[in-house]
C-alpha cells in the first residue's frame, strides 16, 4: 500500500501536486481542510466545533481531526493507498497517523515536503483569496496560520527524518518539475517495499511448485522450512539429528528451531525484494512470530494464498511423492500421511482465519496441473503486488 503525506506551509502547492499524484497512483485523497469545510457546510456537530477555530486561523483540535481522518480511512478498506494533505501538522498528529495506519496493517511510505519561503506562501494565498472566495484567506488569518505552521510543524519534520522517510523538494519550481521530483522519490521508496507472500495449504497441495514460480516472477527469495530442515538433516548437524527424530514420527518441528532457521535466511538476504514463505507459519503462534520477524526489517506479510485440494487427492499426491527423491519422511507410509494431514487440520486452520481477518487471504483451487493452478494465482498475485507497491 502506498501512503504519502504531502507536507508544506499553506500555499506551498500541496493541492496541485496532490491531484497529479492521486491520478497517477489511484490514491484516496485525505485533506483535513476539505473534509472540515464539508463538515461546516453540512452543519454537522464536528463542523460547528471547527468553524470558530478555522475562522480565527487556528489549528483544529486533534480530537476532531482523528474522528474525520479515521472515518475517511475506514470507509475505503480496499484503497491501494492514501494521500494525506494537511495532516499530520503536529508531532502528536504524527503519532496519531502511525496508529491509524497500523490498524490497517500498513504505514506511511514517505513524507514529501514542499519547501517555500513565508513570503512566497503569503503571496500565493493572497492571490488565492481573490480568485477562490474563501473567507478564511484574509491577510491577518494567513499570517497567523503561517506563524502556527512554523511553530507547531517543525517537530513533524524531525519525526519523519528520524524514520528516514522525510524528503524535501523546492516548491518554488514549475508544477511539472516539482511533480517529476516527487515521482522520483516515490519510485525509489517503492523499490524498498518488500513483497512478502505466505503460501498455506495441506501437504501435497502444490505449495512448493507455486512458491518457486512466484519467487521467479517477482524476484523474491524462496524460503521453505521443509527444505531448510532437510538440509540440516543432510549435514548431520545437531539440529538435523533432532529434526530427524521428530520428522520420523510425522510431528511438527518446535518453533525454537524453525525461528532460528527463518531468521538466519532473512539475514542472509538483506537486498531481497521480498520473500515467499512455504511451510511457515504453520500455527497461529508462528503467524505472530513471522509478524515480529518481518517487523524487525520494517516489513509485513503482503499476500497470503491458501491452496486447497480434496483430501483423497492429497493422499494420492503424497503417496506418489514418497516414491521419488523429493519425498518427505512422512510420505513413506499411508498412516503417517494421514497423521500429518490430521495435524494440519487441527493446528493450521487458525492461521487461515488469522490472515482472513486481515483481508490478506486468497483461496485458490489446487486441483489440476501446476499450469492450471498457476493460471488461477496470476491475477490475485499481480493485484497484491501492485497494492504492496
């Protein structure tokens, strides 16, 4: 999800650039000024509370701002992103925005600061007052707004500089030149956003095949806990010997072992564009663990696929795999296969519900050839990739 805050003094040109950015990225526009004026025109309680403050040139209280921003965000649950114009204006509002976006399992991509001098802002706003008929654009009110801006919004810049997502552009250039600079910044920041996919489904559903295809198509790192564990077994490491005994019984490997392997492979790929996780998370606890692992690299799960197949088909596939070099230990006997599938149903289904509640779940029919299954995955995967970017 692309979330942009356009920052700058009144008259810096935020409205003009907002229109261009919204059109390019299909963003939902959130302007506290516009929303408040609409509330005033509609005569709502929020509008009446804000009227006297705005007419005096002051900043509307955070209690009012929070309510109107949250209403706008929650009324657009399928938005590919948001563009905030005039928010956050204070250090406190910066924290408020963090919390509001966190509720949607996202964060601010970048804060773009249009830098203009106080003299240029005053000149532009006085000109706008003559053409727009806005009653709040008198010279006295404008000067008060600029004074409040300088005093209250400087800490916002420091807040986002500390996060490394504050970018300054000279707002005195042409509209076209400023827009090009903003787009260059956005493009660079989007390249830093990781695209992380979790593949869920019963053993034998074809997760490995599709995970490799996704990794290839989106230049992602494929992380399979099964393959990591098999590698440890092949190396006859201490971990491998422990895992061997557990797998022979068809049981799940303890979280302590899996976490260390996942974290080690994430650290090995600091330049990755994202990861495809197959075989992890298998439990609700592991889903929370993965959130924590990704949070450490300032990322999150972008997309989750649940590949579903009839039970009989799963047993046939696993039995056939048990006769190949790709076999897992639990593929060797039908009784062990059934035990593994029963474990999955008992332990793993809460993970599906976890991602459904986040709106990140797509269910795919895993029947048919790998090519047929991939044809069902392509479109939702592409849509998820675009949302993540």
